[in-house]
């Protein structure tokens, strides 16, 4: 992990009606780190990703990527700079084979620039990428229709769609949720490998045990506010955090 701050969020806020979904949230991502975001349902975790990536408007606050102010950029421009996100509710192209779902990012201007126009056969690139992320090529899984894939593969496909963009930062919204213990166990080394390849990761996760295996640092959200930040052990020992999780399982 380097000392370089790759993404800086300064006091971003957003209210929906009377609800402060994000209330002056600030955070920094160091290049190469895995930052975990946890907090009860409705605490503003997804809103945070939506605000950073321009999917919803900020009432106030700012976001910097590599010291460049990206506060007002639209989602496609932010993605083009190299910040990719997964969606908690996935919307794959159901009627297309899994690998064809990666065609949109593979034809993006960012990938064209990165490959100097020499990406070659996009289908082959897509299938290679899916194989890396656990789609068994021998069993023709990359060729199966997205509509026929079980959740575990759809979550991988969602992550692969981000990776196809050759991002520097990936913001993951609950990529482990709904997966079996065995499926998560196969996802953990995939996320580790992304980090080893230099990708900076922010991951919202409910599965604390698995998240804490991966995260260098954790931020805890509650009612739209950041209530704690630090290494997992210290954060979970915090009184405010334990109160926020009262009645829910803290592993
Ligand atoms: P989390 O991801 O932590 O479960 P969210 O960020 O999805 O929480 O939501 C935070 C709060 O903002 C919730 O009270 C939610 O109902 C509200 N909220 C989020 N998005 C919208 C929206 N588009 N319109 C109205 N309220 C919203
Ligand atoms: Mg959410």
C-alpha cells in the first residue's frame, strides 16, 4: 500500500426528503488499499458509492481523484477516469451470453486508449477475464446466457464488468451478499489478487468475517454519518459501533 491518496471525499452530503442519507462524510483511499465500509441497513453505504460515482447529485461536498476535482462529473466521465463500481442490484443483459456482457466496457474509450487500439478479439478478452474470475471455460460457463446463471456467477459477472474497464479504483457494493460460504471462500482470493495487481478497492460488505480477512481499514456508517474508522479490531471494539450493531450479529 502506498501513501498516495488516490481518492479523497470531502464532507459530502445528500438528503432525501428529511432523511440525511449522507451527512458530511469524508474519507480517503490510499492507492492499493482495501477499505471496508460497514454499517446497518439504510446507513448510507450505497448512497456513498452513488455520490462518489456521480449517479446521484451531492447537496454539498467534493470528491477528488488523483487530486483532480471530479465532484460535478457525470458517471460515464468518472468511469472513464478509472473508477468502476458494482451495483448491489445487478442488471445484466439477460438474453446475452455471459461474455457478451463485457462488450460494452471492452469497447469503451478508456479501454481503447489503454490498449492503443490493439485489444484484438474482444470476445477472447472477455472470456479470458471471466475465466480469471472463476467462470470455468472447460464447462462453457462464459458462454451461458446471463439469465441462466446462478447468483454466485452473476456477482462475479458484475465484478468482471468493472474489471473489463481496466479500473484503478473499484467500489464494490455487497459482492458477497447472497453467496454461500463456499462461494465467498472462492471470491476472497479473487479480491486479494485484484489488490496484488494494484487495484484500489472500497468494499461495502455485510459479511464482516470475510471482509475483515481482506480489509486493511474499515469505516463504519450509521444514519448517514461516519461513526468510526480504523483497523477492523479497533473499530469493532468501539462503543458507538457496538451500539449501532445492537441486535445484529457482530462476528
Ligand atoms: P445502505 O446501502 O447503507 O443500506 P442506502 O444508502 O441505500 O443505505 O440508503 C440510505 C438512506 O437513504 C435510507 O434511508 C434510504 O431509504 C434512503 N435513500 C437512498 N436512496 C434513496 C432515493 N433514491 N430516494 C429516496 N431515499 C433514498
Ligand atoms: Mg446498500
